[in-house]
């Protein structure tokens, strides 16, 4: 990915006159394809998606032009805003969509083919894995993708559906290549709509909590100041001044007594 950025950086990404649409197309064709090479077989967890999201966000900021500005500008353009500006989908959506495309292609193959045997087969003695083994399998990731994309939306107990195909098993639904492909594309679009709504809600909550924290600190400071009695400070200051004056007077009286008792030799 760094090689792709270094190759097109001076000519496209870092040039002010380069059109944004051309930069985005080059980004999708070169950088994203290099970053997600082989992602159809990955078994990712939440922390992996977070790292890929960070890398995608940094690349989008460079394409938009925020890398040439002040470092404080990075906080003003979130990942969701960068996606809207470049008209791209999130890295999680891309990976889940491509994995479902690949799963459908493997499901349509015969069971004797090597991809089908590798992706759907099991290792002998792997029914009870020992601690320290693989946390997630590829098949579980596909089921998770179907759940995130809401593949069974509109189905009932009597009429189950998977991407519009009347069946309860996704390998059977994948046999219908046309419906499977269209269903994944439509589900990915709906997933992005829900994702943007969730990000907007989280942004509103963060702003509300930040404003509430500032107001709460100011209120507590104001209460401390108002709880103090107005005459208390003056009384304290007056008491300190009277004590000092008393000490000065005593010292003066002592000096006057010494002068009065003084006798020259």
C-alpha cells in the first residue's frame, strides 16, 4: 500500500489541481485493492476492522487534501464525513460484501472442487478444538456477514427468505446467482445507511457529553463561589488587618517604653 501511495502521491494525491474523482478512482483501483488482497478468506474480529478503518481513514484524508493542512484539521473531518465526501463505502462493508460474493461462488461449485473442500470442509478431530486454537472460522464469518446485512429480512417462520430466495439455508440461496448478487448489493447499501445513522448518533452523543461536562465544571465552580458568604472574606481580611495593627501598636508601645527608660551614661 505504501508503494502505491508513493507511486501516485506526487502526481495525484499531493497535487492541488488533481480532480478528486480521479484521485478516488485511482485509490480504489490501486491502494484499496492492495490493502484488501485476499480479504475474501480473512477471519476478522472487531480489533482488525478498527485497524483497517484507521488505515482507510488516513488514505482518504490524503486523497482529499487534509494531509497538506494543519494537524488540527484531522479532528474536524471524521471517517463518516470522509466517506461521504469521496462517495466511498466503509472498509467493513467492502470486506463483508466481497466475502459473501466469494462464498456464493464457492457454494455453486461442486463438492469435489478444491475451494469447496477447503472452505466448507473440516479437519479430522477438529470438533473439539483445544485452547489456543483458531477463535473464528471462515464459515462463522460468513454467517456473521449475513446477520449484519440482514439477509433474512422479510422472512417468516413459514416462509423463510435469504436475499429474496425462498429457503432457510444460504448455500441453497447462493445457487441463484442473480438474486444472490443483487441481494448482497442492496443489503450493502442498507447497511451503509444504518452505519451512517449510527455514526451520526454517536457524534451527537459525544458533543452532548462534551458540552455537559463543560457546563457541569462551570456550574460546580459557580456554586463554590456563590456558597461563600459575601461578608466572610471581608471579615477574614478585617481580622487579619486588626491583628497586624495590634502587633504594630504593641511594638510601638514597647519602643516608647524603652525610650522613656533610657538613661544616658
